[in-house]
C-alpha cells in the first residue's frame, strides 16, 4: 500500500493537514468508515498531524484483512484532502 509503512504486525500512516479543523474533519470521516467496517484504528492527533496505526488486536496484534480494508477506505477518504505524509 503506497502511503502506508508496513511491518509484520501493523500498518502505519502519518499525515499533516492544513490545520486542526481539516485534520479533525478527516478523522471524523475515518471514524464513520471504521464503524461501518467494525474495525477501529489506533490514532493520535496533535494540531494538524494525524498518526494512524492499524493492527488486529483480537488476532494477536497482527495484520489481517480488516486492516487492509480499513487502510483502503482511508486511502479513498484521503483522495479529497490536501495533505503531506
């Protein structure tokens, strides 16, 4: 996955947006997608920066299909945002 850093146990993405409002709007859209997929990210937000880590906790903190599906949904959401990674 092009924007993500992948290890054996997680997918990680760090983004910087124009400001806090844009970062929060992005996070809100990701939250809706996560609820629909019933898979939730570990994430942190400081002002315009958002860090997302995906792993499947109930499978022993490893990567599963759920992580890749959520990452793809996040990538789709990112198509409408101006950001740096």
